[in-house]
C-alpha cells in the first residue's frame, strides 16, 4: 500500500501578520515537514531536540535555536 501524501494551503486575509502556532513538535512517523513559501514571509524558530543537545554536550559543543526566515520561492525541509 502506498503511504498517503497530504498538504495544507493557507491564506492570511488579515491586515497584519498572524502570530502562528505556539512552539510544538510534529512528533509523527514520516519523512519530515516540507514548507514552500508562495508569498509573504514566515519565520521559523528551530531548536535541537534533547537528544541532539546531549550529543553536542558530549563533544563540548553548545546548540541553540536557529531562526530561518522564508521568503517567496523558499523551501524548507525539517526532519521531525
């Protein structure tokens, strides 16, 4: 059986930017989240998982959040 593919298309009809969803993790079994920016901008704040932070600490490294601003034509793929 083929796995289903789904997508979401949204449009902000408000005069100002939307606040977006509260911080969350898409913790489901799939190949990641793809986001293609058609118009406007979207700011993503990505942060490492606890497992990745622990691996970095073992190597003497420190990881923090990463801000990614998507503009029209940008594609971001996040492995969740």
